[in-house]
C-alpha cells in the first residue's frame, strides 16, 4: 500500500528471524495463525469457540501468582534482553535479590513448606 511497517519492526525483529521478517514486510502476505505460532509470534492457537475458556484458564492461573513477582519478572525479562550476557546476569542477580526481599516471596516459601496455597498481597 506504499508504506512500511516501521514501528512493529522494532518488536518483531527481536522475536523472529530477520529474513522471515523482511519477507513479511516486503510481500505483505497474510499469515495464518498456525504460521504465526510456528514463528513464535503467538504462544498458542485455539479454536474460536474455545477462546474465552482458554483466556479464563490463563487468567485464573495468573491471579494465583504474586503480582509483585510477576511485575518484577516481566520487567527484568524485557530490560535484560539487549544486554550482553555478563551485564544481564549482574542485572538479573540484583532483580532476584529484590524479589526475595518481598513479603510475597516469604509467603510463597512458607506456603510451600506448609503444603498450602500462598496468600499473596503484592508486597
């Protein structure tokens, strides 16, 4: 259509092979959900009639996790991706220390040893 998908390129170039991305951008072909999954652009493909139940299953699992651990983990996942290996390890070590200092971390460990579900507070 006479334009180039500049902005999405920054995201996709970190997720899929460069030559595949270039072909996608140059040809502009539509890709199937299965093709997108095989490239790792989407994590899963579900039939339309199972979409709501699949989303519910995933969200039900996520709400049982520590919100602060999820936030710190997600943030560190993205921040370390462009660091060299040694810098990433040092950064992740500091983030691991932060996670272990949270109340949720202590609650998770305690719940594990007491063989019960943790009651996270997001602190």
